C-alpha cells in the first residue's frame, strides 16, 4: 500500500543511461548529485541500468546511489546479463517505469549533469501541452558551458542525423521550437505516447534509435520540441571509432526505410543511390571502408528484409501525419563533425538543389 501511494504522487521516472564496464566510476557521482539538487519538482524515482557489466561494477552503481541519494530519492537498479546497447538498456527501464504507473520518463546520459531546474521545466512542458510526445533539454557542453552540444537534432532527408548548433555559442533560446528529433542524451518522454508508438527499436542497438522513435511520434500525431529553460551539461567528445561508423551508416538507412511513405522513398532514390556510390571513397579515405562493406552485407541478408517488412508495417500503421508535413523539418545539408571536406561541400550543393525540387513534389 505504501509503495502504491508513493508511485501515485510520483509522475516522473528518471532513467540514467545504461552503464557498461567502468563507465559509472567516471561519471555517475556528478550525474546523481545534480539529480539530488533538483528544485520545484515533485518526488521522482531513478532507474539505473547496468548492461552486462561485472559484479563489481553493479556493486559500484548500488553503493554510489546509496551514498549520493540516501533516503531522499528512491532508486532501482536494473541489470541485464548481456549488453543490450543504448536501445535495449533504456527499454528495460522504460518498461519498468510504464508498469509502475509513471506518466513521464526522463532519459539522461550518465556523462552529464543537470541544471537545478532542468526536470521542472521538462515536466512543465509536457503538463501544458498534451500533444507533446517528447521534449528535449537544451544540451550544452561541459566544461565549455557556453557552447552548444544540441539544440535539438536535425534529420537529413537521406537519414543522416546531427546536432543542431554544435559547438556554437548559445543565443536566442526563446526562438527554439519544434525539432525533427530529440536527442536521447537528455529528453523527457510521455509514456502514454510510447504505449502507442512503441519503445526504442532494439535492432538499432545504438545510434539513430532516438531519431527513429521521434519519427514515429511525429507520424502518430505527437510533436517534439526543445525546452530551452531546461539545461543539461554534457561531457561530450566525439569518438572516431571505426565501429561507430557501421552503426551510424546502417541505422540511418533503417530509419528512412521504416518511416518514409513508399512514394517518398521512390522520389529520393536517385540521390540515395548517388550517395551510396560516393560513400566507399569517403569511407576509404576515413579508414572505415570495411564497415561500409559490412553495412551492405547487412542489407543483403534475408533476415534484414524480414525485419524491415514487419517494422515498416508497424511504423506505417501509426501514420496520422503526411510526409509532406514531416519533411518540412528535414535538411538537405550534411553538417556535422563526422564528415567534412570538398566531397561533402560539393555533395551538399547537389543535394540542396535536388531537395528543393523533389520536396515540392511530395503531396502525400
């Protein structure tokens, strides 16, 4: 009875991104300390997720949470014997939060810290607008607190995703509004919306799963925005690991194959094929050609097409909003730290002209 009463008065479940190996030893204390200092917010519960780490790592999570949070904020440690990736690890906690009756679930990367009013403003946004499916915090860099990490994320019409405003000085926050997709690094989700559209697609494992979920929210009639008064400081540093390119390139294709109307896929196909023909050269120069070949191998598997056929049916069944409305938020420019150089600049010029023409043809 006591547990039921607590849950009734707690609207928000806070999910701290999945720990793997010794990640928590570097970041968890600062993250939990900032959660303990939240102001003007009802009591909330924290879910810590461990992704197939050692017994010592799980013990560190437990002991750190007990020491930092004490009796002031309830928490629950969820553990998977396997590494489920970002998508599966967060889904483990999202299911638990939904089963325990929470209205909202806030996801925060462990390698960050919150402004004292961050949770308050995220909850306020969802309380005031029932059409909002997700609201992202204004994500700034740490320790360069004056520089932007993400003011919302941009979807390129060929599926590339990148942070809006990355490493720019922050100005005119009040003008921020609807965004193509919310970063999973600092976002609050309406759990009733997820009950309609589903959780993160675990086929993605990591990268672009937040892009895919946001697209499904838009398809089903929910909106997504940035709340500039809610600030999350992210100790972010881009890693050029070779394996990262595999997940990013593979998953951006999964996103568009799942979520576009079939006619939109047809109309962008010339540009998509053109970029695919250029990518091996870029991959070779960047040292990730083997990963690009691996991406093509993934899409040649019968199992991949069985998965896509089902995932696409599920996604399209959500459709309440036309592509003509959704693609207004998309960009023809690839502008992020993973790619640069003459080939990118030339490609951007071509893709901009192409998109200006074909976007006018999309009436469905």
